[in-house]
C-alpha cells in the first residue's frame, strides 16, 4: 500500500483549518457520491475522500500524520512499523482483528448496487481499559483497546435507520469477518454506534475492546437538518405566490401536496408538523419549506405583456415604508 497525500486528496493546503477541511470534504463528497455520480471511478474517489477526511478532521490524528508521514509510508509498504514509530501505528491501529498486520472495514450502503466504504486500520491489542490481572500459568490478562472509524450515511437512511453489514478484512491472511450493525432511526452527526467486543484483542487472552462507529451525514441537495427539524425550499411562480394554490413538496417519506397561501412573499415558510427528522422522544420534528419565487428565465410575448400591464396598473410599492406589508 503506497503513501497517500490526504491534503492532495481533498485539494487543500497543509495550513488549512478545520472549516476549510470540512468545506472541501462536503464539496467533494457531493460531487463523487455514487448515488449522484455514476462514473466508474466515483465509488473509489468517494472512499479516498472519506479516508482523508477521517484523518485530517481529527487534530491528534492529523498531527501524527504530519509528523510521521514518511514512516507511515514505509510501514504500509513493508507490513511492519519502523523501529521507533510504533506509537504512530498503534494510533492508526495496525494489527488486524485477528492478530494480522492490518484490517479493512467496508461499509456496505446496501441495495441498488451502491456501496460506500472507508478503510480503517485496527490494532492488535495491547493494554487497554482494564487493569491486567494474573492468569494462572500464563501472562497477565487485560482488556483490549477500543477502536474508532467513521460511517457516512445519506440523510434519508439516517432518518429511517435499518441494518447494515460491516466487513473486516485482514489483508495479511485474507480472513474476513462480517458484522451486522443496527443503525438507529434518527441518528445524528457525531453520535456513535458501539460494537461490543470488536476492538483490539486483550493481552494474555483478555477480552477485546469495543469498536465505535462515528456517524457523519452526507450533504443533502434538498434538506438541511437543524435539531430535529428539516428545512427545504419550495419554488413557486409569481402568480402562485400572489393568488395561492397547491404544490407538490418532497419529504423524507415521499411527496405531499401543500397549500400555498395567497399573498406569499419569498421567505415565508410553510410548516408541516411531524414531517421532520426522528427525535429522542420517539416523535418527529417538523419540515419547514421556505417559499422562493422563481421567474421564467425567458419570457414569452404573452408573459411580458402581462407583466407590463401589471406594472402599469398596480399601485403596490414594496420599497416605500409602511406599504407592501
């Protein structure tokens, strides 16, 4: 495995701050998401982008990557950490789930031929969360260390939850281990899913640590999540805004028909209660659709005549204080 330049992957400078890193990730994730980009290399690029973001967003991981980059490359190529750099490789988890030289975690997004996966390296154990205890006739036992990885979900899947298969592969031995993960409905960015006993092996045959999957959500072209509420926009024509009417609005559960109140200006919001994101109480937040008045890009002769007549006959003056309200 050759060294990877994570900064080049995200197209940023080494001096980039967290906000720049996040902006670059969101832009590229949207561009190469296999649900949107159907090119043959989109899935591979999407995986590389997630891998780079997983390291650079974490200040501790990023510092070790910046400091030991060349040693990391040598270790990946030889299959063993260079002398003096074991601390870096324990941080990034070389060792494999079954004592091998490394491990890979694939996040199968399920169905439709689409999969998104992120490679994570898992350590072989070492002193962890428990105090070693003597084992008769052998080495002292201790709990294995915990490991972390990131799983990136579309907003719709995070909202409805479900089952997901996570496959660990030891590249040294080719052994694979598949785990069934339950995605709780309404899981939020930053929350973690704990897989008990799937971390590093404890020394002396001690119990394994845990594996934590930190959830991130892909940018969604239609919805913005704020708390348990979803925010979206509803494009309407000038005559719909003035006269009122009905329009079809997309939700996480499918399309619904909403009423446009007469006299709706841009910025007015239509609230659909209970149509938002699942919340901790077992209910749902609301869906708020902000009205955005859209004009035809090219007016027909009849449309232009209609607007000219309106301009001549209307006394409406929105820029005069006290009017247009």
